[in-house]
């Protein structure tokens, strides 16, 4: 079930976060990225199932803003020396890859079969996306494509943010840093609170 979400208000919050980034260059590159990918970041779901989280149009933005807020709280407690730009970039864009491919293919497409809908599946992975990337890998790929520079710890934090839930991300388990763990727990706690 879709919660009451004020998408216009959330887009304003997103814009305010981007304006907090310290380098004007990053702001311009993010603006270029957002113009290129269009509204997909603002209209994509964050998952495909009502049994998971934010499986509705705009769910990706909603989830990302909630993760960013929780991530900031965790960093204030456990990593106060971290740069605010790291918190914003990682929190806001950790799931950017859920928009789909750079050539405009959506990651999630509506489910057609009623039996799948009866089980809470409203979206499924687009079979036309065959890049073999996880959504986290796609996230850093998209940021890199638009020349949005990530530090090593930001890069790892985004790649590893769901390391407990995807087998292919177990390779990051022994490489985690403080930012990685905090982003992971911000994502997990946000998801659990949404259920």
C-alpha cells in the first residue's frame, strides 16, 4: 500500500540536499545527470513487492530521503567527523541504479500476471536489462558516467550498502569501513520501519 507521500515536497528536500554539497562542480554535474535521466529518479519504485518497501511510483525518492535522514543521524552519533557531502551523496544516491539503465530502460516494470499481484508483487525486473550489474553497481556506474566523483569510502559504501542481502555483495564483507556500515544500517532500519 502506498503511504501518503508529497512528491513535490520531497523533490524540494532533494534539491535542498544537493545545494548543500560543497563543490559547485558536483552540483552542476548532478543537475546535468538529473536532466539526462529525467524524472525516473522521482518516479521509480524502490522495490517490486509490497512485502518489501516503497513499491510505488516515487518510492525510490521517498526511500532515499528517509535513508539519508537516518544515515545523517547515525553518522552524527558514530562518525561525526565525516563530511556532510559524503552523507548526502551516499544516502541520496545509494539506490540510484534502481532507475534502470542509462539508455532509458526502467529497472522495474509492472507485473501483468494476477497470481503475482496476489502475492504482493506489483513490479518485476525488466528482462530487457541484461548488464549483469546489481543496482548498487549500476548506481556507481551512473554517477561515474556523469563524472560525479566519489571518494574511495563513498564508492565502497554505495557498493556494499546491502551486503547482508545479496550474495554477490558478500565480497565486500571484509572490506567494510565505518561509512559502509552506517549506510547499510541506515538502509536496513529505514526498510524495516517501512514494513
